[in-house]
C-alpha cells in the first residue's frame, strides 16, 4: 500500500542506546477511483492537498470526483481501499518496513570533487592542480573522451528510494518515525510503500 507523505525532519529516540529517526507526516488523501490490477492489488487515483496550485485541468478533476478545493493534486497509488472515499490507513499500523521515495536535494552544476568524491591534486606549495578533474582523454587512439567519464555537471535533484524500519506510528496525528534517514529537504513531499 502506498501513501503520500511530507518529510518533517530528523530526530532521535530517547532509548539507550539512542537511534536517529526521520519523521514523516501522512497527508490527508481521498480515493477517487479504484481499479483492480493484474497483480490483484487495487490501483487508485488519489487526490491530496499541496499548496495553492489551480488550473482548469485541476478544476475539471475536482468537479468530476466531487472534491473540495483543497484537494488539488492527483496521483495513482496502490491502496487497500475497494471503493472511493478516505484512504485506508490500517496497513500502516501493521507495517514493519517502509520503502520511501523522495527527490534528493539539488546541488546545481557541481565540480568533479564534490560530485564524484575525487580527492583532487596536491595542495602543497608550487602546485597548480587544485580542485581540477585531471586527465580525461587519450593520446592518438581513440583520441576522444570516453562516454560516461566522471566530469563536472548537474548533481542531485534525482529520485531516490530507501527501505527503513518503522520505529513508531502515531495514528491520531498520522506521523511515522522511521529508522535512519530519507532523501530530500525538510517539507518536501514523497511517497512511501509498505514493504513488509
């Protein structure tokens, strides 16, 4: 079963020894349409609240599924529901492991040392190597830079999934505490799937 979540931030347990945890808040969502897939699981169109985005396409979906104006995002998820209504949260109470999918923090155009963890050149007196990439090509043959060479470029802003063990789940406030970290900045939205 999948859910849309917001990353609140990191904290730690008060047990001895203490463990780092990430807090995720499950967003309020409405199941609009349910279809049974080939795998036997229910795949649904789910609406959830995200900011103030509004256009004619969103207005059309709200009218079609009789949604209030705050539900302004649509996504396809695997759900426990068999019919339209509020999303079923019961699988989270029994879950032990979650697979979290978030977008990593974007670092923009980065140098080779930051992007690929290169050590760089000597920093002692007289050297001009600094933080450069170093040699990238060949001499006479093949006389070009090979494809896939680790060079400066766009770093971050990619989708990343990790599996985390659930430490606790607060059903009243819809907050999940998972062991360890998940990708992305605080306040970003992602999705979690019950893996075990």
